[in-house]
C-alpha cells in the first residue's frame, strides 16, 4: 500500500475553477441527501435511541440533538444513503462522497479554523483516493460496495486532514481494511434497512483506524490486499496506476430520480417511449427491460417497503406511469401498495443481456421494449442516465433538486443561505458553520 499512499500524499493537485464548481455541486448534493435522510422517521428514531445510551457535544446537520463523535458519524453515514439521492461514481462502482463527506463535517464542526478553501483541496484529494480504492477492488458478486473499500476512503480523508505522511497513510490503510464490513447486495433488494448502516460502519471504521494508527497499532503485512483481494473480493490490484489528476470527481454522477442508479437508464427510456409515442398505459400488454448483470438483479415486481422499491425496475416504471413522479415523495405506502402500480409492475420483466456487460461500468445501458395489446412494439436503447458524465448537469439544476426535496424540512431563508454558503465555499473561513445554518433553518 506504500506506493498508493505515496502517490496520494505527494502528488500535488491543480485546483482550477471548473474543479471548484464540481466540488460545490458535490457538496450541495451530498449535504442535501444527508438532510433529507435525517428527516426519515426511522432516522429520527435512531437518534432518539442513541441518546438513551449516550449523549455528547457533537452537532449533526438536520437534527437538534447532540451525540458522541462515533454516534454522530454513525447517524450521518446512515442518513446520507437513506433516500437514494446521493452522488456516485460509476468507475468506483459506488459512492465516494458519502464515505468521506461526514468525516469533513465532523472535523469542521470541531475546528472553527478549517476553511472552505482547505476543504476543497482535501476533499478532492480524498475523493480521488476513494474512487481509486473502488476501482482496484473486484468484490465478490454477492457483496454490496457500501461499507467495503469505502473504509479506506474514510480513513484517507482523516490522514489528509491531519497532513499525514505516506508512511502513516500506508499503515493506516492496512489497519482500516480490518473494519471493512461483510455486506450483502440482496439487503437492498429485500428492503433490509441495515444496508444503510454499511456506509456508517465504514466511516466509524475509518475514524477508529486513524485513532489506532496514531496510537502506534499495526496491522498484518498486506492486510488490505488479503481482505479485499481474497476475503471480500477476488482481486485488489495495487499495481493499477494511481491517477491523481482530478479526473474521478469530474466524472461523478448526480441523481434526479430517487432510485438506485441502475434504475435510471431503463426508467428514462421507458419515460421517453411513453411520451414520444403518446402511449396509454392501459394499452400496454408487456414491458421487457434488457440490461447488464448488476442492474438485472433489480427485477423484483412487488417490493415490500421504501428501500426495496428504490431497487426495483418494475416498480419504478409502473409508479412513474401512474403518478409521473420519481422523487423521494413517491415512496409512501399508498404508492407501494397501489393496485394499478402493482398490476403494471407485474407485466414488466427484467432480463440480463450479456452483451451489455462488455463495457460496464464505462457504459450502463438498457433497452426497453413495450408491446401494446394491439401487438405493436416500441423499443429504444440508452447508455447513460441524466446527471452522469455524459449527460452533465449544473449547479442550478442541483439547487432546484435541493430546494424541491427539502422544502418541507427547511425554511426558504435557510435554503437560500445554504446555497449562498456553498456558492462562496472557497472564501468561507469556518466550514463548520454550515451545520448551524442547516439546524437554524429546520422547520418545527
């Protein structure tokens, strides 16, 4: 791990305006997901439950409670992925930002001199490293990427924040690998909310690894290679060149549908076919979705709860057809149990097309075929979803997304103040002030 650590620490970054703009977009989008997730009922209950065991002085955005450092990290990590609106990166095959963003908020809340300018540099460096860890890890197919290689990213963020040298980072990465979580991809498909904890555990693991490293603890030799290359994965290619050229964060994606990313392309193809050909959903006989292997696992027709609904292609298509909604407000009992939605979902079948695996994850394609009761067939293929590197978005679109999703949580004034804070991020002298801005603006 020393070679990777050496590149991470000693390769200087060139921070240009374009890159700063991307960081601001990622900041807004990740904070937005965290705030919305914190407002979920089970998340509120989690905060209350944790307070019955232990209290502390650590503030958290989106809730007036204060918790211990580890409980705050746990809550923020869980909330960040609770509503499937978090930023991601298809080359890491996961979500780099949510593994590191809470680490920076926790540090900033305890260090009033931590500036927006320093955050921008540190965040980019950490994001590039976290994406690289995902890229070189070939996880076993039944594992969820959350909570696995991301612990290396959480730990790296702390090393970067504290200006660690390459020797310290190399030791830290091997210790951090110890805290990787054995996850299951099926947890998301089944709607098992423990899946949201995977990210939280990786953040806690990163913090604990940093504490142990500073206390001169050591891990077994090549611990990361063994854990990710033999136990949790089939390979962990440390020889893959580390490209610290701020390319990864520029290629991240932003979600405009509150579903797993694998749902987005088939959903958009279906939407376009319906609208372009003015198809009456009552005339639909069957819908066939052809896609790559990972996305094809999202075939459950009748999901039981909000989480499993977010990982169901049939539900996504049927729900949009009946409601014209793909936002977070869709995942209510009245929609999940809706008869018309379920009837259409039962006519939607998802197939694995091996030819679509060839260029994954560079391309994440789907083809949708709609057959009407008359026998007429409409079909189309699409390779990229809105908000991805090949269908880029901008700050204004993410601002609208943020305001739409938090309008029942934050006052209008708070929304505007948060947006202005992020727009002026490079001139902010106290990054931790953002938590007070959020909490001051919470609707009662």
